[in-house]
């Protein structure tokens, strides 16, 4: 391992071309040496921009790809993501670390990612980055406000109850999406069984795991009521609100997972809207609560400017 580790990113993406290029440009700007993009649906506009770039590998995962690599296409996107990460990991010979994230997730380091990776002990094969979840803006500002991960597990439930009085029982860390974050994987390791949030090697889960303290994974899970509603049905059936995921509090202790909670709220007048307004919107009241507890992050992502810098030929 060199003293200056080289890192890369891999993502399986089904999104408009502008979102794909924003995602790639942001991580190139941060110093990613290579980015692997697995297109989960045909996107000739994005592919035209990505394919000539020397730091990018773009793979269209159509029927031929799945027939050749797995015999058939997995019906759920989670197994497709896991397979593609393994596919890229086995080919990532020129990077020391590989991070799997989604198109709506953006690394945001407080200091150099390379520095942070260089400090990890040799036995660390997994470096976890915790998320910060975006809240929907109430104005036209280009600042995006995020709720941070609560690192102290002894305080987490009390703080969530204080911040979200009506829905704390159903929320892990106050988040609507995942709290596990994503992982940098040290490359060149044998027998790595890679999934979205965890890895196993010879029966050991997340061997040598270290949590990186000076970087967040900004997750644009919710940006507006319209965007949340547009994604809701898919997430409820197959995504981050699907029924197989666990509850923040077990059902025999009064909890419900988000799948059941949202099914119940959808039957009430304005039930989902009430949840959205309390949990997902960056109101002055919620921002003040989060800030007083040291849990508010506010950032200008400047994604359009980064996209124009790295993909000047793209016209939105």
C-alpha cells in the first residue's frame, strides 16, 4: 500500500443523464481516480458523455450483460447493485479502495479522503462512511440542509424523541432512509462477499472496520414533496420502505417498520403529508433543534458548476 492511497467509486444507476453526470463530476472533483457506472437502464445521452472519459468505465447492464454474467437478471435492484459492486471490485486493480454509493449520495469530506484512508491500519479492510440525510428546502436558496448521524448510541433515542415528538418511535436516528452508510473496501482481498451495507470475509463481517470521522455521505433522499411522492410507491414496494426491513422499535414494544407506518398513514387524511412536514422539511423550527444539538449540516453542492467543468459538451 502506498502512502497516498488511490480510491474509486462504483454505482448502479437508473436516473436522468443530468443526475448521473452531476454525481460523477462531484466525485471526480473530490479526487476519485476512477468511477465505474453500471447503467441499470439504457441512457445513450449519459453514455455518450461518460464513455470517452479516461477515468470512467460505463457498463450498460442489459439482457446480454445479465445473461452472460449471471444467467438471468435479478428482479430486485439490491441484488443487481451487489453483483455490480463485486464485478467492479474484481476489476479495480488500479485503486486501493473502492466505495459503492448511489446516484443521490455525495461524499463530503472535512479533510482529504486520501489522508483519511492513509491513516487506516493495514488490518482495516472496511472503512464506513455514515450518512447525513437531506431535508426539503422551503425557499429557493441553493443551500441544502442535512440532519447528521448521531454517533453516540446512548443518546440517540432520547435526541430523536426530542426532535420528532410524533414519529420518533418509527425512526432510526430520525432518518427516513438508511443509517448504516456505505463502505470503502480495500481492494485486492480474497473471498470478499460484498453486499450493499456490509461485507463478509471467511465468516468475519466487516473485517477490521473503522468509521471515518471526517467525512459524511450526503444523501439527497428527500428534496421536495413532489419528489418524495414520485418515488414513494417504488420505495414502499421494493426500496428503502419495503416490508422486509426492520423497525426502529420492535412491534411488540409499540413500533412499526416504515412500510407498515406509511401504509397506515396513507389511509388517513393528510397522514403522509403530516409525516413529511414534521420529519422531512427544513423548517426553521427543525433546523434550530438540530443546530442546538450539533446535528445540522448545511452545504452548497454546486453540482451544475462541477458538471459543466467535467462535461462541457453536455447540454441540459
